[in-house]
C-alpha cells in the first residue's frame, strides 16, 4: 500500500501538476494540504476522473486538507482537533482507509516568532499531542502525515544557522516534535534514511531547488505496529522542478 502526502499550495492552481503526478505514481492514498479553496471549490470532478475517491475540509484562501483514495472506501472519522472550540482553521482531517487510520495534518507555520501565531502553533502541537496519544492506545494501525512545519534536526535544513529564530526551527518547536515522536511514533523517512540529506520543501526564491537548498518539513509518523511493514519512504523531488509546481515535493511510503 502506497501512502503519499503532498502540500499542493493551492489545489486548483496546481491541479495540472497534481493530476500529472497522480497518473505517474498512482499512490493508493494521498493526503493533501494547503488546498486554499473553500469546501464547494474543491475539484472533485477532476479528482474522480483520475480514479480517486476524496473527502476534504476546505477553507477560503488558506489552509485546507484532503484525503484521496484509489480503490478503497474512505471512512471519515473527524475534522479538526479537540481542545479549542474557537479554532476554525482547516488543518486536520482523519479517516480510515483499508484498515489504517490516516491523519492528514497541516500544522501552523507560526511566524513571526515570538508572537500570537507562534503561540497558536505551540497550542496546536499540544492538541495534536493529546490526540496522537489517544490514537496510539486505540489498538489501530495509524499514520499521521502531512506538513508539520518543523525541521526536527540540523540534518533537515540547509544552513541551519540561518533558521535559529524561525518558527519552523526554534527549540520549542523541535522539542514539541520530539516529544510527540517519543510517545512511540516512528519518523518513517528517518527510519529508512537515518543519515541522508533529504528535503521536501524548496522556496521559490534564490534558486533553492536548483541549489538543493531545502527543508524537510513533510513527515510520516507511524504507529509501532506498522514499522515492521515499512518497505520504502521516498521523496518525489523531481516534481518540484515541474512548471507551476508547489514549493513542496510529494513524499510517500510503502507498507
């Protein structure tokens, strides 16, 4: 089973790229982030024509997450995380697909830091921590994947010294990620590629993609029972080089 995550940076603006990638790679399940589309503007007809079922949690202009599945039913479990009734941002969607619980997440960026956006990011992390802990004790196979907006270690960022004060790399954020993993999750990419320089995001400026000056911020966390079945964890880096592509690369695992 091939499961992918892809921050599309605007599902309608990048639709040709998304459809091309789906046709080329044919993942079984895809988690999308940053749809930048309200609920009624999600391109379900084009997605269905490509052979995928879909559920989505849209939001006008910003955020938005979706789960696609090819040849499998999608049993929606929840939209959003508990812990903040006033949070209306579309950042978490969860479903059961082929016996696996898939949590698709788009963690807040948090910049500028310090500030209200950074505080919101840390609170969101706390809510994710609480929900992830519940999922681990549920007895289900679980995959938590998406754009975490955090580089866990210096290996995950080009020139880390330039990111010390950024909300994606501040000590509080990296500590929150490591605390989450310490519940019992496995970082799939690092599990199979412990020492490799691997990036999933390249800025549009300063020829970041061409210079391989990137960040690894899109992650798969696996529940313990799935780790022994993990066969591959890769990044489709070449997609970032396509015309009008997202600034993120698709990332996928095979279990």
